[in-house]
């Protein structure tokens, strides 16, 4: 009886050991199969890779969408599908007239700085008066101010900026562009043949004074800008440095 119990116990241990070995083998086989299907990548690693691919795709779509929406910012034209960038347009313009435009911007900056030092400020109402005067003069000739601006590639804002600069210079140089009564009389006598007959004496005198002021202003502006440039610390960079050094 004791022998039978001992045999039964031994048999049970063998079965348990066999079953445990079988389970271990099954788990190993399943893991091997899983790794085989996943090219040796574990499940957690596959999830991370999928997430990275998804993020990269989303990022690409966002960038592509942004570039499409902003295509007007970097594209000037498409010729049969071939792009012409704004950079190429700007580069050509810079090569052709870049120095001239830079000189203008430098002068405008010098004028603004000089006006700030002397607390000179041009009011919007002053600019409005000038535009109104220009517009009436143009309309009297059967033309329209906006049409003329468009023909010259200018906007109303461009005109306002030019008038602002002009009025600022007049204020800066008012001590240099004064006109004496004798100068006005000499001008009227010299150009009497070209003065309209329907103008009053006061209108003729105002016209003569204005013409003389503008003539003096153009002469003094050149001198004044040369003075400002000689006193200023202007640094040029890149291709403009070469141009400035050769002047």
C-alpha cells in the first residue's frame, strides 16, 4: 500500500514537471513567433515607432499646408509649373537699383533723426492740405490724382510719406530758403509772358514766391544731406560696403 502511494506521488511529480516544461516551451514559442512577425521588435517598441511615424506625418502635413497658404509670400509666379520666387525678383531689383534705393532710405533716416532732434513734427492735417491742393490742381487739368498715382506705381500712402519728408525738409531748412520781396518782383518780371492773365496780383506773387522757395529748397537739400552724411556714422554691409568704399 505504501509502495502504491509512493509510485502515485512520483507519477504526479513527473506530470507536474512535464506540464510546467510544456507551458514554458509554449510561452517561448509564442514570444518567438511574435518577434518573428514583428521583425524582432517588441510590442512596446513597435508602438513607439508608430507614434513617431504618426507625429512625422502630422508635422509634414502642417508644414505643407502652411507653405501652401503662404505661397504668395515666397512665390512670385508659376510658368508652366516652374516657380519664380520673390527672392529672384528682389535680387534682380536689388542688382539694378539697390544702391539708389538704399541711399534714399539712408537720407530719409537722417532727415527723421534731424527732425527729432529739433522737435519738428508734421501733422496729418498738414499733409491733408497738401494732398487737397495737389488734387485740385490735377483736376483743373482734367485728370485724377489716383489715376496718376497708379500710372507711376505709387499709392496714396507713398504720396503721404513723400509729402511728410518734403514738409519736414522745409521746416529744417526754413532759415535757408527765405525769399525777399525783390526776388519775387524780379521773378514776376522775368516770367511775365508765361503768367495767366486771369490771375490776380496776389495770386501771381504767391506763385512766384512758391517757385522761388522750391528752387532754393532743391539746392539746399543737396547741401544739407551732404552735411548730415558727413556728420553721421553710416555703416554699409555686404555688396553695399564695396559700393560705398568706391564712392
